[in-house]
């Protein structure tokens, strides 16, 4: 049986020009889409203290995802 998930770590390499707030906004939009279209889970990775923005606080993002979704496990 196939399982379909979306995974976010919100890394932004130094050469990227996308603002961090846009990365978070789009991730929340995608999580809502995943929930509406029957995907199986949202997965959040974390890592502290790196320069590329690697998600330092997944619990905060999980709360925002939970506010945008109804049924998908986070």
C-alpha cells in the first residue's frame, strides 16, 4: 500500500533568494492542499543552529499546520 506524505525542513541555501516568510507561507498552503486531497501525513524535520534556516522549531510549525488542516496527521 502506498503512503503519500509531504515533508518540510524549510532549508534555504545561501544562493536562494526566496524570503523565509514565503517558504513558511507556501508550506502552510501545501499542507492545506495535502489535507484536502487525501494525502497521508505532514512530516516536519528539525535541526538547530544551522545557517540555512533548517527548521529549528517544528512544534511551532506543527501548530500552524494543525490550524490549516482537519484530518491529516502531523
